[in-house]
C-alpha cells in the first residue's frame, strides 16, 4: 500500500510543505532520509519523531518518541513516556487512519518542526517509483537560519518535485542504503522454507517457462515466480519483483545476449548449490544458524538482484518478502502437481495468477507496459540553449549514442554492495570514431542528457542527427534534442556501436586475464 503524507514546516512566515507518497513498509529511519531530501536539509543535526495521533486517537497523556538511539532521556516530560528505535518502527504501524499525525523535529538548536499528516492510503500504481513527491510549496529555509528568517521564496512545484524525486531515486533505487540485516530467527525461517521447497522438487513437473503470478503481501504489487531445474543444471526458484522484474524477465526471452540483460534483473533467487559454490559469508551464515547440509546441489544460496548492482545477500526487507511469499509458492506448486491442467507456459501475453485463496485466474500482460521513466527537468537556461542553436555549427554525419554495462564491479567501501559501472558512448558514423565516452552508475542514467551536453561542449558542434536503440534512452534524450533542434531517431540496431562494444568488452576480458 501507498501512504500519502503532507509534511509541513511550522512557525514560518509563509507556508512551506511537501506532499510525499511512500511505501507502507518504510521505517521512520527511511522517513527521516526522505524528509531530509525533500527539504534539502544536510542531515548534520540531531532529530526525532513524536507520535501525535495514532489509529484515530490523540496521544493525550502518552509521550511516544521514535528516534535514533540516544543515551540521554529528554527532561521535563510528564505522563507516560515511551522511547523507541526509529530503525525498527514501521511508519504504517503508527499512522494507520486518515489524519493520524506525528511531529518530526530537526536540529535541536533551531528546532525545525515538521508536522506529518496521513492524508490518504491507496493502492500502489503500476510502474511508479516510490517514494515520490507530488507537490511542493515554498522554498525550504537554509540550515541554521531560523532566527534570521524573514521571507519565504516561491518555487515552481513541478521543477522542485523533479529535483526531489531524482534525489529519491539516488537514495532508494538500489535498495541497499540504510537497509538492515535480517535476524537469526528471520534467516532460520527462510532456510526452513527453502528446505521445504527442496524436498518438494517442483522442477520434476514444472518447466522454467511455467511462470505464475502472486500478489506481493507487503506492497500489493505482483511478483512473478519461476521454478528452476528442469534442465538439471541449476535447481531453485526466482521471484521477479513488480513491473521492473517482469520487464527484465521479458528481455531474457527476447534478447540472445545475456550481457544485455543480466545487469537489469530485479529479483530474488534461491538456488541449491554445491559447497564450493558458496561465498565465505554464505557458509558462515549457515554455520551460525547451526544448520547442516551434505551432498551436491543441497546447500541453499540466497541472492538479491537489483539493476546495475552486483548479486548480493538478502537484506531484512528481502528476507521478509521471501518468507511471506514462499509458503504460497509451495502451495501453488503442490496444486500444479495434483492438477497438471493448472500448468500453463508464459507466452509474453498471458500468465496464470493465483489469488490469496490460491484460486487460478488469467492475468493479461500489457506488452506496452513499461517501468515509467521519471525524466528530470533540463536544468540549463533556455537562453543558453537558444544561443547554442544559433552560434554552433552542425555535424554533417549522424552519431550513434548508447550505454552498456562493464563486467568489472566496483566496491567503493568495504562491506558495501558493489555496482557495475555503465559506459556512455557516442560514435561518429562516417569515420566510425568514438567521439565521447564516460562512466556513470545506473542510478545516474536519468540525467544522461547531461552527457549529451558534455559531448556538445567538447566538440563545440551540434549533432544534426542522433541514433539510439533503446526506447528508454530516447525518452530521456528527447526533451533536450527537441530544444536543440536535433533529429533523434530510434532504430532497431546500432551497427557501428555494436562493433565498438564488442571490441571494448573483448579488450576488458583480455586485461583481466
């Protein structure tokens, strides 16, 4: 479910507020980071939350504080007092009914007070990235300016929301920031269910293409389940998450090149592996839980796949999803064993869907449905773009513009999930020369138009025509190319770019050897 919150700064000369939509499973720690981004705070001061109204009832004599772990108790409080850790408290457990509210205080010197009101609870929209900001009123004050503040500047709501949502993407898309580790009891439950799946051996009567859909019990979106093992090479289960997961799954069927698709997977995977296929951390987890496995293809291995990121161990939220959905998957597999008519292959258009009562339905897949691409506003002065059009010459030859992932993952900090760097390339078609290249992260793709501007500034020329192969890239570049009167064409294949990519990937592999 999606929670619509109105977050308003209090005690200011003019209204300053943000309307934000968040996933129901987010913690108060997540909400803290969301508010910091929405109001452009720098997170350099202390903060805390106070529950004002919960489950439709005002907190009269109760004082419920939710914040980071702080040793000192606040003084001067009367009545019943409860203090809770924000990383363990879910927002939707406290704000449950319309008009339920809490207070967020940031900077105990200036005491920036934010009133947070639950306005609406709704179903999540397909192909929408959450959290998202849908309305912004009034410019946020600068840090440490409370005593000097006399005026609130007006802002363009759409532009401000675009900036805020880009920050949300960078903070939460990877699903790794501020994520907690699952407890031993949570992991034990995951292993128990994996063992039950292994004993069942659904791959004996199900093929890899027998994909079926269930509702995600956490957020109400779909998950798409595929049993592995009919080829007797890899045994297990893959759970593709939401529209992003389904889109990546479809690409696996459409594209012969695994290199083009493996980096875009959004799924959880359980595989039953050999002992020597486990990483050190996997083996240590099994030993810490006092579990024992012997033999080939007997050791459970859990992996999280996030677009642009290296396959990684599951975090607390992912283990929670797995343990919620696995019992349903096992029951569906048992039904399919007893009634073979329930087994239908996924053809890209229709799929079997099982509801909460495990009744089978037909789920029609919209072939046009794609993950919505939030296109950021072009943060370049209109007059500057007009000047470029008038003063710069245009290239006679078209260029091919594309990106692709490199195989070498990068880990910026010890213990942090590595990411696959993304190379951005531009190739001049007549002379077949690389005229631009740069490295970026997947989360930076939504600002790829900045790379096109960098190319133009480097050449001091405007392309007359740009070829792209990816519809996503076309969508991201189109606003800028329209302003610069550049012809942007979506083509089935980038012939020269394909050769350049092969050469670059081959040279990378040779260097590794």
